[in-house]
C-alpha cells in the first residue's frame, strides 16, 4: 500500500509554487520487533567490538512511534568504549520525534 503526498516546490520560471505528487511506499526497511547483531574484529583482535540494533513500538505524548536503539561496545585492551543511540521515529512520515545519545 502506498500514500500520496503533496509537496510544494518553488517553480523555476515564475516563482509560484508548483505542486508534485510523490508516492511514499509504506514498506519500511525495518519493523517493530526486529533486531540486528553485528560483531567487529580488527587485525589480531578477533573480538574488537559488537553492535546491536533493536526496533520496538513506543508512544510519545500519546503518538505511536518506533523506538530504534543502537548499542555499541568495542575497542582494544586499554581503549574501550560504550555508545548508546536512541531515536523515536514516526512510522508514517519517518520523521524523528526525539534523539538521545549516551557515551
């Protein structure tokens, strides 16, 4: 199923707004409940890091959103790091409602 959107763009010749219809495919590259795990290696360090991406349904101020979390751990002995990125996304427009980064 697809959705039609109207987009106002400035007209090159007269400065008036020209309207185009853009078809937005509702099929997303991810859905609630999905999880992807990655493992990284670097040279002699066979387990230099890992990352996990999870997507879940959530709400913000009563609005249904998708919450995507990317958790990354890695480094080499003596230089380790942990990173957590969270994004709350509108499933219809794919616009971000909120973003959080923890290092």
